[in-house]
């Protein structure tokens, strides 16, 4: 063995020793504790929003890689089974109120006083009305949502309600807020947003 080979082996041994001595990263519990220590409750922003659900923990664990099909389907089924549909069968409210809700980003923020009525802030991610000057593109355009799906038929109405209630029921790691499941919108607000999407007189559909 020549000197060059000896040096290479020694260098590799040093690297391996350094890797073995490197401490393990922080645990999930330690990360949550550090996050909570870094924030202070203010207004409507409470520390409990840092506590993840089982589904959120799974999505964090598989961030950047594909979640196993069996696990994804299990999480989606659990979310779908928990959707609360209107007991009286009334899904559509007033689309005019739905438009106001879609444009409002108030509520759930540290700058909002307790009791502030939340909006949906839908335009932050979607296009709904052709007349709207600005909208986000994180989510797909919802313009003509009802018309493209054949109108407010029972399957489309139930699907749409479930999607707005808890989007994870159809896409386990969806970025869309859980408007009903998380209590962001009231049941009446949900009905009004549904009307914005599906009422034939709504600017989304016309």
C-alpha cells in the first residue's frame, strides 16, 4: 500500500468518524416546543393552531415524496366520513353574500379582534368572476364552475360541499383550508359560498 492509499483511507476514516459523532436532529416534539416558544398568542391567533392532526403529521412526514397509496386513501376516507352535510338538504344560500365572503380575508389572524367574522379569501387562490381584477393561481380557476359540471346536480352539490368543508377528503395533502371542518366559516357562510359557485344567477356561472 503506497502513501497515497494510506492517506485516502485515513481521510475516509476521519469522515466516517465525524458522521458517527454527529448528533441526531431534533425530534418532532422538540420542534413543536421550539415553535411554540417562538410565538405569542395575539388576537385570534392561538398556539393550538401549531398542533397537527394525524393527517397533517402524515403530510409533513411525506413532504417532498410520494405518500403510500394505502395511507393516502385511509386519510382521505377518514376526512370524507367526517364531512357534516346539511340535515335539511339546503346547500345553496345567497350568492351575493358568498361573493362578499370570497373577497374577505378577515378572521383567524393575529391582527383580528376575537369575534371577527372570518372570510373565505377565495380570490387569493382562485379566479371566480371574470370581472375581478386580481386573483391568485395556487388553485384552479373556478369561473363557470357549476356550468362546466352540468349545473347543481345532487352529486356535484354534495362533492362541492365536501370539498369546501374539508378538501383533504379528496386530496390528502391539499393546501386548501378546511373551511367547515376547522370552523373557519359558519354553515350559513358555507351555503352562501356554495351559491356563488353553483347558483345559475351567480357571476361565477353567468
